[in-house]
C-alpha cells in the first residue's frame, strides 16, 4: 500500500505510544479547536524487534504489528505516523524493513519517523523513490547529536545530507525518556538548520507533558518558530507505563492554547 501524498508538511502536535484506536478517538474527539494551525500526529511505535514478533523493553508502548493499521483513523486533521527504530540500519536491510513498515501501516498511514542515528542516505534515496507520498521525519536524538558533539552548525551540516529525502527534522534529545530538552540549544539548532536548509519543517520533543510547556517559551523558541511541531510520549503514561487518555486530552488542549497565543 503506497500512502496518498499530502500537499504540504503541516506542523503537528504529536502524541506517541498509542496501542489501540479507542485511545486515539478518546484523545482527539471534540478536542481540536476551529481554526487550528496544527494537525494532530498520531504516533505508533514499531521496531525491528516487533516486526519479528518479539517484545520491546517497554512493551506497553508497542502494539502487535498486525494491529497497527487498525489504530490509525481517517481524519483530515490527523497525521498517522509509525515511529520506527532498528538495530540493523544497513542499507539493503533498512529498505526491506521499511517495505514491511509501510505494509503494516495500512491505507491510512501518512509517514514514518526514523528513530535511527543518521540513517543511510542511500536507503532513504531508495525509499523516497519507492514511496514518494510518504512523509519522513528524521529524528535527531541524543545518539545522533552526540556524534556531532551537540554543535548546532554540525547538526545542520549533517541534516543537509538528507535534503529532499526527509520532510521534518525533529530535535529529540529525550528519545522517549521524558528528559527536558535545552531550549537555547534547540533554538540555535533551528536557526542553523533554517539558515542552511530553509525547506525543512522543524520540530522538538523531550520533557513536554499535559501541563508542561514552559520549555517552548524559553529561548524564545515558540515565538521564533510558531509553526514548529512538537511531540510527547512518556508523560502521557501512568506509573505502569500505560497510556492515559485523560492526560492526552489535557496535553492536546493545552498545546493548542499555547500555539494559538503565538498567532
């Protein structure tokens, strides 16, 4: 199944870690305001482990891959993304893995976020040709940032290798572990990327939550980039690591208020 192309790269308010459709519907139903600037990104986790029928280290966050297509909903306000990680990012293997990911995503899949430190450019060139309608998010997580010494100019330089191959660049030093990002470092990184590569859509994740958006005001990050994307994972869960719909609803509502104040 080849995803239908989106006309543009809409900024999004992301929530990751859904494991059934009821969580999605409960989180967004009657919770998206009129005149919204951002879409809602529904993120579902998958990995090479789960593709092969094995459990991940955080099993409550990973649905069985056969179930993923039934989690996504068809809604013009929603972007359905699979967030994919792998321990085998070699070019040929990675392409074959992505073929399987697109297949399990089903007809409502819009894109894939690659949680891989600087994935193979050759692999992404093949993927882009094979799936021209697929939106791709390049996660620049803590391992990727460490490889370039967390230096904004070097991050921008490495991101440039993916020009025309990815649509979004997500600065995510937390990698799903609820660690706060450094808003001043993120701002400098955004500036470096935009100066060198203005076509990229930018986003940030790490430490955000239902009632925690203060990091977006520092820098000043949100006032400089009001159309950036954000994502949250860990802080939508309870002490047993189970997804909490009420937390997701509160996060989404408060995020829309935060972005609307920048208009």
